[in-house]
């Protein structure tokens, strides 16, 4: 069953045509890594899935919630799509626990007690239950990113979008974040990630989607793609990162 | 005419200073409320609302307060509404204050990192919820010092209302100067009065600025 459906997506930034008709189906529980050079449109595609980027033509559908071009009512869709950012974007004026509880409380109107239970359980999942009362600036980058993952999970999303979530981290902190993502993948969470961690994408990804100049150039299992790139662009890209 | 003692002068000036204080408070509170409305309009999604707020701010920032008061005071009687100097002064200063506060606060809201909007949007918060729970609490910290600093401008701005006949500190001063023939003494005391009203505010604003530089982010 397709959880995410993207049909004929077109997006311009001014005169720059950044997405040139994207079609993509993602099944429940699938882990998809979007790869490609910077400027290939992979981040824009990811951000279109929860409406952070608008698009001019096409359709995005997540678990029955449809998003058309120019649509502005995104509340239902966004409750089903979690997102984690490169720069963490935790709320600095709120404690870790409050960061995680904010959306369930405000958007879903979940009672405070229940929110606390949810917050503790998602923080436990990312291994940070003891940081419940800490503030974001008291945490390392890796811990902040794990809180950001917990914050997204607290809304019980059907799919989690990860936008280069390890790119802003010091090298020694990358693994603790990747370990959390790996656990989520193993538990059957549907994940769509833009990443430069090719080794990780290969290891955890069910499918790699190679984007080039606003189009999906090639896609397939990591083994297929890395062993037998069909296009010179992909071969070139793989060559450049190894 | 010299039977007006220095004590009488001081007492009358203190009376005038109370009116200055009252007008300042009134302008600040009402201007603050409408400034907040302006802020929301200024960052609204609807273009016409943003333009309207921007036009309002440009008009009130781009013309002298004195002209605004003249237009309100004399203009209202032209269309058949008699405004007392007090009402005209309060209305004029409120409009003036709201334009500046709206703009100061907009700058504070825009200084909150864009990622905060994106993160709260992706958690399905509405525009209003984003403002209330995420953006304004952070903007507020940045806004306190310039807001208190601007309140000093409001207090000094009230002096202009003496020209439309509102009897506050400056007007009281000029009446006393005429009566006593001691303009240097009287206006010295008037200046002292403004200083007593404004100094605590600017000292407070400086302290807040220092604190916000030193304090942590929460």
C-alpha cells in the first residue's frame, strides 16, 4: 500500500525550474534516501511533502491527505508528517519536555498528563529521558537533534522527513543520531531522508532515489544503484563521493 | 506679579507633570495594544493587510507629531466633532506610538530565526499558535529594551501637545514663565521634571539591555 504518493510535481523559484515533474510512490514502512548533488532539488522535494515549499503543479498525498498546488490548509497533512531539520530548530525558550509536548498539547489538545507520558516515552526512545527538564542550549548538537526527533515522534506521524539531519553535527556526534534513525527504521517507521551519509543510506535505505537537475534520474535498491549505475550522471556522482 | 513663590511654581509644575505622566501612560497602553494589532497585520499572509499596516506606519513615521496633532485637533472640528485638547492629544499620541511600537516589534519578530517558523509549522501549529507559543515569547525578550527605550520618546513627545492647548508640564511651564517673568527658573524646573520622569525609564532600558546580553537564551 502506498503511504506517500507524489504526482507530476512542478516547482519554480522565480525563473528557475527546480522540480520538473516528480512522480514517486512510497510504501508504508519503506526507508527512502534522496541523494544527488546540491541544487538537484532533493531538499525542495522533501519540503514539498509537508507543504513547507509550495508548488505550482501536481499532487502530494500522504495517508489519504491530499495537497494540491496553492493549497494553504495543511493542518491535517502536517499531523501525519513529522520533520527533522539540519539545524535542529528546537525552541530555545522551552525545556526539552516542553519542546516535545507543545504540539500534542496545542494541536491535538491532548491533556497535559497524557502529553507528559508521551514526552517521556519518546525521549526514552531517543535515549534522553534524563534531559526532560534541561534547556536546548545545555545539550550537545547530537542530543539536540535527538530531541528534535523525539519532538516529531510525539505527534505520532505516519512518515518522518529528515533533511540532512547530521550535516550540522561534529563527526563524533553523527553516530548517536544515525543509531536513533536506524532503530526507527527497524521498528517500521516510514522514512524519507535527504542525506550525504552514503554509507548510512546504503545500509538502512530500502531504496535510493537519485535526483539530477530537478528530475528523478534513477532509483532502486542501494545494491543495484551502487553496483550498476545506469546513467553516467549517477556513476559520476558515486565516483565523486567515494 | 512676584507674589508667586517658587513653592507655587514647583507645586503647579508637579500638577502638570502628573498630566504628562497620565497622557504618556494612556498613549503607551493604547498604543501598545494597537501596535500589537499592527504587528499582526504587518506580518499577515494577506497582502492587502500588510500594505495597509505598512501605509499607516509610513504616514505616522513620516510626518511630524505636531502636524498629526493639528490635523486631529482642527480636522475633527471641521467634520463637526469637537475633541477636547486632552482627547485630541491622547488620540494623536496613541496613533503615533502604535506606529513606532508596531515597527519595533515587527523587527523583533523578524529577528527570530526562520527555522523556528519552519519547525513549528511542520508540527502543524497554525499561524496564530506559532506566534503565541514559539515566536512571540522569543521576540518579547528582544523587544523589552527597545520598547522601554521608546517609552522615553513618548514622554518627551507629550510636550508637543501643549501647542493644541493641553495643559501638561510644558504648557504649565510656559504659563508660569509668563506670570513670574522667571523663564530660566521655570523652564529649568520643567526640564528637571522631564528628567525625573525619563531617567528611570532609560536607566531601566540600559539595565535590560545589559541583562539580555549577559543572560542565557531562556
